[in-house]
């Protein structure tokens, strides 16, 4: 999970929880078809060590846009549907059976009905940089992330599985890692982050991955589609008559 403990001098933040209203000023859900895609290969990593003030709130849970119209079905029969938050300016796919819940500090949070520890969460917070590259490379960021996880008393082990970068409305960093914790056992975490309009957008997709009930291939594919779908909404240009 993302934590502010691995970034220096965080400014004060204030977050507004998003609403699920269907009015234009609020998020709404639309169903679409997202065909199976191979995970994006990691692009060349460029290291930079600029010292910048950036803030990330802790997540306490661990393309196409509004006009998309097709559906993606996993082997379990679950559908993916498009969730768009025009107020906070982001979009992603979520399993149709997962329930949107309210939680302090989260701009959006979805939980699996039968196991609420499996969840998808988004946090949006203001920052002083224009892109994640201004803070550092994907590897630089994930190293700090894992070190922060290892310092938690509840963490028994934390291991990076993959690090990547892809293009969206801007550059998006993607991470996959495993955590063995005294709180819930082994978890698989898929994270994505990007900066847009001086706001930091963070996605955490968390699913149990214990040896007695490991993450199956169809569920993993579904969660990877969620990960790769996370992006900023296109900035609208003013029209002139």
C-alpha cells in the first residue's frame, strides 16, 4: 500500500470523497467491453534523483472513456464496467459485482461482496510536481514503497514482482508486489500512479493470494485489466466562437 512515510516533507492535504450520483458533476458507471490484453512491457527506466515535495496519503485498503460500449467477462463470469469520476478527473474498470463503499480518505473504493479485504481503491491528492518523472523513475519509487512496507510492524515480508511504465493521458507507473502480513496473510497488490494537473492519482488493487487459496489465472487477468485501465480523463479544450 502507498504510504506518505517514504516521501519527504509532505504538504497538508484535503480530500473530497467522490459521489456515486449520476448527475454530470458526479461519477457514473458505464458498461463496456474490454478485450483481453497482454500486460504492457516495462519501458526503459530512466533514473532521476530530484528532491521535490510530494505527498501520498495512505490507502487504508488495500483504454476507452465515457463512450465505450463492450464487455469483458472472466472465466468466473464477472463483468468489467467503466467507472468515471468527472469531478476528480479519473477513470478505470471495476468488476460489476463489486460494491462501491464510502471510506474516509478514499476518492473511490470498491469491495468484493464475499471478501471485503479484496478491494480496489483510488486516492487523489494535490502535489507540487507536473509528472512522476519529476520525482523519480518507476524503480526509484517502488524501492521506497517496498522499504516503507517492510518498516510496518504487521509486515512479515514484502517482495516486488514487476515494475513498469506505460503511456496514458500522461506517463503511468505500474507495480506488482506481494505482502505477507499478520493482518490477512499473503496479499497480491497491483498499483498504478500518475500525475495530472498537479494532482497525484493512486490506484491500489488488493487480492488475497494465500497458498491454500492462490490467485487464479482468470481473476489475475481481470485485475490486470483494472490496473491497465486506470487513467486521467482527457483535458477538455475551451471552444471559441
